[in-house]
């Protein structure tokens, strides 16, 4: 799987688990038309997204029937 496909998969997973976090990453990685910017598709950004994906999936497993407040792990 190429890097762009990996980003798309990770963003789709975030979209399913946390829309607010997904919106943040889309704003960071895409142009005004919603296209992923190649210069933003770095290994560091991918690791950060994967960390966010894992955190959301773990929260769903720990609290499947409860809502939760997202940690602000993307603050400047």
C-alpha cells in the first residue's frame, strides 16, 4: 500500500470514530478542494494520525456505550 492510500485508510477510520479529529487532519493535509497535498504526506504526520486512530479505537473498546471527551493531542 502506498503512502497516500495509507493516509486515506487512516482518515477513513478517523471519520468513523471521531469526526472532529478527522476534520482537523483533513484541514491539515488537504487543499481547499479536499485533495491530499503530497508535501503533507510525511511519515511523521502518518505516525501522528495512526496514534490518533489507535487512541480512538481503544476508547471505543473501553467505553463502547458511553460518550467521551477527546484529548486535545493536536494542540500547537
